[in-house]
C-alpha cells in the first residue's frame, strides 16, 4: 500500500507499532520504517530510483527535518485536535483506582507497573474498549484512543500516577484500598470512609469531643459527594481553628 502523503506514511508506520510510543521514539521508528519495511515493499513493486522519486513527491527529501515535520503533523492530527475532552481525567483516574484495587499495588513503582498492565494487556482495558467499539477493533486504533486521552508513552503513565497520588496520598494503606474496592452506595455513607475520616481527624486532635465527632459526621454527610477525604479533613481543621479562636476571644 503506497502512502498518499507524508502524514499517511507516518500512519502506516504507527500501525506497525501497536504499543505506547513517545513522540521522539516515533520519529526514530518512522525513519527506520521508511528505509526498512516500506522501502523493501516499494522496491519489490518498482525500483530504488522510483522509491526516492516517491519520497520527493511526499516532501520527504531532507531525511531528518522533513521526516520529523511529518511526524509532528501526524501527532497534532491524532492528539492535538481532541485533547480538550472534558472527561479524560476522570476516565484515566478511575483506571488508576481500578488498577490499585485489582493488583493491590504496594508503592508508586508497583502502581506504575500495574496501570501499564491494565492499559496494555489484551485482557485489560483493551478488551473493554474493543467490546464498546466493534467497528474499530484494530490495536492501532486503541492506542490512538489512549493518545487522545493523554497517554502516549510510559512517561505519561508515570505522570498520571503521580497526579493521582497527589489526590490520594494514602492510597497504599490497606484501609484506603478497602475503600477503593467498596465505593459509597448511593444514598448511604460508606462506614469505611467515615472511619478513615475520623482517623485522619484524630491525627489533628487526638481526643475528639462528642460535639467534634458530630461535626465530622455532618461534614461527611453533606460533602462526601463533592469533596475528597483530604478536603473534608481541611474543612474540619478550619472548624477546630475557628473554635479555638472563639475560646481565646471569650477568655480575653
């Protein structure tokens, strides 16, 4: 199959990759592909002189500059135009949570490995994606889908995990992983989550009064669907601080 233009040729190269690949790595792979498999197939049909004429027609005369430009243009078409998807963070963050529950990751390195497994093993997220997109089952289309979500390389998975861990710094604790495995049911608070909130609040103030415990429960009931545990703890911290200032004013 002959390429119609340089971007089309990059796409042929990418379809042979079938894996996560960074922009720099794709540029190296593209040069190797053109002067490897593509040249071999072309010369088998025509000859070497026509092959170089063909590259001139595709504006691939200068090996490094023109080839890199073609990859950059392909990359913008595949990734740049659809990078404003409002839901991509939620999709990816949920996959990180799914990985830590399934594999019970013990540290950052384990979690990066486990998210990679979930995204790249045939039985993982690929199988789910293929069942939902029956007309686009080819692996290159799957990796293009990941690209549009923001995952282009292994380095992007590391960044995703680090971003997620900012939100869940206690993700490797057993209680937190139990919470991930049993999310709150609609209309009913999750006792594990509430217990974890009380435990975190106790680190700020070891001896909680009945009034303070009641305040914690109210914070949880009112804000569990909109705030993270860390944000709820911060809200309780402000309550304790304002209470302390009130006491100081009354004493003064």
